[in-house]
């Protein structure tokens, strides 16, 4: 709705722009505005006197955390917070435990700890399950631990004060980020995932319809219509972008259209089934290119059921896509499923009778 | 070779570890060591007196830049360098141009510039082609521009000195990174891509062989052998990880086994063909699950050519995989291609004679 409002606002100036571009523009303005807000910490003298050079950390926080989707911003912010606290705490602990030692021993102990923790955390980052979800948090953890453990050698008191100032600057950046990201024209990964799944159904529906049409025309030896397989390919290759969307959606609060829970696990299952379907359509399309085509005789027999299958499958996919979009339970099970079953039976009967015919000829 | 040396070194302690895990371990030790080295800037007093608090930037650089593959480390380092220089230069320019203005005008101009550049750069980051390759550089550009433009309000001289110190700390971190990443047990994305492509051929070879075996057994109505389709799926889904490997390989110097140029574009073409092949195998496997199977009569006729096709395809894929691994030109074109062509012809003839038989029955 908000994107619509924006699009009508911009439409006189930018007539060819599409909805997704408008979302990108909104995001860019949001980031620009957030950067402007935290830069005020530097620019306005009264604020600068309070915060000082640490304002840098607020700017850095915005730049690093602010992401396109609300869930991504939230997850990065929280991971950064958790990583900083854990790393800082462990760093303080290490320096406190080692503080009784002499200068040389202290240096050796802290150096060894930095090496060991650095290597361990880096190994953790390479484990796929951690890498996918918590990579950023682990990075911040090593960084903070390293900084705190190493700098504690030079005057504890000053370091604590510095850490306090920096943390408050980071907190300022974080709150500006969250406020602008989640409250001003928020973009949710959940919604994007929802739309994407629904649109995949529609894309595959037109694909299967085009394939069936082409099959029947090829049989009739007319000019071959073009099949748009690009949508099949995009469904097949969408795996990793979908995965990151699901990852972000996990962090998003239940909002707007999804009251109880985010159905992201269902989305993944559906995506896998759709990929299987897309790969089937692709090999169907490969069959159309083959030199081996059914004779006009055979085509006459299978034409009607094939056409019906194509139409029904297209209809079903479109209906399912729309029902997912509108979050309605469909009654396809009752209406279309029996019909599809009966056509399947018909095709099997036709084929077996053909095979029987062959065997009779062979005998 | 180096990984082998390591694996023999570790094998008594960690017998079940595989080669990839050893690479991960080596990488972790390298990062730990690099962190330890730059932490010495903090820990050792003579060094700390020289560098001061700016040692932080060296640690941060290591943490952010050091990546698993040499190409990734290089690209991040160079992008960071270019982004910093561009952002810093533009920031200085902006503050110089605005320095003649009064305090209020200056504040307005710098604030507007920060907003505009922030929004523009963020929009650039969302363009897919820039996002894939230069995302990190653009991030650093906005960050540096923002910091320089905003902080130039408070004492130009001090800022320049600060920037100088920070840049030298970053340069120290960068050189430690590059030295350890590229010279000590380097890991190249080019090699990984090469091995991956070769192994995909082998995986698909066993897949097609298993499928053919299962097809013939199913026909004979014995117990169905298990087909490992997981490798087909992994080939189908490897798209995005391959893409990032190609991205890293672009930045890698020609080294070791690749003297003239990195053949990454060829890799992408091969990957796409392999994906098509994998999707065909998957639908072949779908046919095996179907209720509709050839009669024992028909199977007897097509058994021999089908078996041959399976064997030859498997052999070809294996051979191609090995030739890619060893960078040899294969003579498959001469040996196997004519044989495959003749079997294809045989199968087409068989099928058309069947179709003819059907039509005769129909008449």
C-alpha cells in the first residue's frame, strides 16, 4: 500500500519505473536519511561536545547494519550486540585473570589467547550452519575480544571509559537504524518471500501451458511457438536467494498479514517441490526439441487428454499461487484433483493398449 | 601437495579428518596467526608508542579482509583500498569547496551531500551487477566519505594527521593479510573451481549409471536398487556458490597450474550444461518411479542399446572429468562419439518401427 502511494507520487516524473525499483529508491532514501541523522552528531556542535570522535562508531554501525529487509537489519544488529557483549566480556575476563602475572607472562598469555580464540572462531565461521546464520556475530565477537584483550594492557580505566562511550555511540546508531528501518516504510523479507512463492506458481503455470501448446503444434508440423523457459530456470536457480530470505524472515516479528507464525518452513518445502516441477518442465521442453516426435496418428489419440492435462495443470498452479497470495484455503482437492486423476488413468490405459498392440505385432 | 603434507602430519591425531577439513584448519591457524601478529602492535610497548590506538584499525582490517580464498582476500583488500581513497578524496574535496561558506551554510551543504551520496551509493549497492562484485568497495566508499566530510568540520589539521595514522595502520593490516594469505599455504578459488567442475562430472557419471541399472532391474521386476540423486541435486543447486568462486577466481593472479589465463568463463558454461544434464537425470529418475513401465517384451528389445548408452555416457563423463582435472585434451570425439551416434540412431529406428507397428494395428 505504501509502495503504491509512493509510486503514484513518483509516476509523473518516472513513468517507466517498476514497483521493485521504487522499493530500492525508498531504501536508498532511508539509508541516506539515517546517515544524515547520525552525521548530525558530528556536524552540530552541542552534540559533538557530548559524543566526540566516537560519533564515528554510530556512522559505522548504520553503514554496516542497515539492510534492505527489516529482518536482515534486526538480525545484524542483534548479532552485533551479542558478539560485542560476549567478546568484550571474555576479553575483560582474560585480562583480569592474567593481570596478576608479570609483564612478560602477561604478554605471552594474552598473545596465546588471541591466537587460540581467533583460530577457533574462524573455524566456527567455516561450519556451514554457523556461516549461514551467525557469521556476522562471530566476526564481531573475535574483533571485540581481540581489541579488548590487547588494549587492556595500556591503562584499564581509560579503556573502560572508551568502551562505554563507543557502546553508547553504537547504541545510538542502532536505534536510529531500527527506528528508520522498521517504522518508516518497512520492507519485510516475509512479504517478499510470500510474493515470490506465489509468483513462481504463476510463472510455472504459463510455462506448462506454453509447453503443451508447443507440443500439439509440433505434432501438427506447423511453425514452432517460442517457449519461455527462462522462468523455469529462474525457479531452479532461486535456491540461495530464497534461503537468505528465509533466514531474514526468521528474525522478523509477526506483523501485518501473518498473525501467528511465519510459515517459512512451509515456503522451503514448497520451493523444493516447485524446483522439481520446473526441472520436469525443462526436460519436457527437451523432448519437444528431440528428433523423435509422435506420428500424426498417435497424436490424434493423445491430443485431447494432453491438452486437458496442460490446461488443468496451468489452472491448478495459477489457483494455488493466488490462494497462497490471498492466504485462502483452496477447494482444488475436491474440484480438480479427481479430474486430473481420471485423465492420468486415461493416459495410462491408452499407453498400455499401445504397448499391448506392439506386443501383438511382435508375436 | 601442501595439504597432503599437513594431512600426513595430522593423520595420527585426527584419523577421520578429510582434506577439506584440513584446509579449514589451516585457514583458521592462518587467521589466528595474523591476528596475533597485528595484536603485537598493541602488546609490545615500543610498537604501541609508534602506532597508538590506531593499531585497532590493523586488527579490524585483518578481521574484515582475511577470507578463505586468496582471490577473496585480494579483492576485498583492493576494493577497500579503492573505496577508502575515492571516499576520502571526495570527502576532502567537498569540505574544501564548502569551507568558504558560513557556519550554517556549511552545515547545510555537508548534510545535504551526506544524504545525497549515501542514498546514491546505497542505490548502487542494490543493482545486481554491482552488488555481486563491488558491494564491499561501495560500502567502504560511503563510510569514508561520510566520516571525512563530517569530521572535517572540527579542525582540518588534526583530521589529516589522524587519517594518515589510520591509513598506515590499515596498510600494515593489509600487508600482513596478503603476506599470510597468499604466501603461507595459499588456498586458491581457481583450484577449488577446477576440482569442483571435475568432481561434478564424476558424480553425474555414477548417477547416470545407477539410473540405467535401476531401469533395467525395474523392468525385470526385481527389488529396486537405490539411486543416489543427492549428487544431481547438489549439481543443480551449486549455482550461487559457483558464482562466488568465479568472482574470486577473477581476482587471482595466474599461478601454478594456470599459466596463461583463468578459464572461469568456460567453467560457467560447463556448469550450465551440467545443470541441464542433472535435471534430465532427475526426470529420468522420475520416470523410474512412474506406474507406467515397459513390458518385458519391449524391454528385451531396448535392453541392449539402453545399457550401452548408460555405460558409454558414464564412461564419457568420467573421462571428461579426469581430462579437465589433468588439463588434457581428450580424444573422446574420435572414439566414443561415433558409437553414441550409432546407438542413438538404433534407438530412433527401434522406436519408429514400434510406432509404425502401432499405426498398423490402428488401421
